[in-house]
C-alpha cells in the first residue's frame, strides 16, 4: 500500500512540535485512494528502561508529577513509572538509556537487553519508544539521581518488590502505558 504526503506544515513549535498534513493513501477496497487531513504531535524518539536490582529483588521505578494527568477527575498528577526520556537528534538509544538512568535514579548500567520498539500513541503522536531491560545491584548507584535541575525535574526512586508486580498490575496500580508494558514483559520473560 502506498501513500503520498500532499502537504505538511508545522502549526506549532515550542517544547513540542505539531504538524498538520494532507495525505493521500491507498484504500483496502482496491484501486481507490483516500485523502485525509491529520495532525501529529512530533515527539521524536524516546527510550524506556525497566531495571531490576538483583540484590534487593526489586524493580527500580520512579515517582514524578505529570501535569497532563490532572485533566482527568480523580488523578492527582503523581505517576509511578519506569525510567524514560526523549532522545536527542541522532542519539544512540543505548547511550540515551544510560544517561537517563544516571540522571533520574543515579545508577550506572553495564549491559542492557532490547525489549523492542513501539509507538506510544500512533493515532496522534510520532513518538517511537525503544524499550530496554537491565539488571543492576544497589552498589551500582553512583550518582544522586532525582532528575536535572535545569529541566526542573523532581524524581523519587521507588524500589518495588518483584513479588508484588502481578498483584499490583491486577489492582490497576500503574497508570502509565510504558510501565505496564515493561512490567508485563518482565513477568513473561524473566
């Protein structure tokens, strides 16, 4: 199936970029084509990494305030998540993951394993997430963590017992999609 971008404009550019495009694409009906107008939150690429601290039998999670969540009744803005972050242009995903782990929770990582790639919300966002898994020990915490002051981050490290993950998922404890994906991957693969 083929497509053609007829027109594409940047309609907003600040921390995020929003594009608006007119696209002509093939139809499942055969020789016909469909012309659509779509908007896209152009987020670029990101990393997400689930870390298991072997000597404490815990998953290392973070707690931080997420402004967009307060638009929904009953949410206070605080989310428990895995470490994640946006990649710089042309940045290697593995190097980005190592940097984000040091910034957010202060650990160094020797090796990591790919969990694959996925789109976080392909109906409206271009963000492609590179997922990773790594194991550390408590002695691998070499830096303060807590996020970058320059980005006004305030991040709390949470050591969540692996033995409690399944029940926490059943209880809908986690509200962040990348965290749910990573925890389910962990249960299926490790």
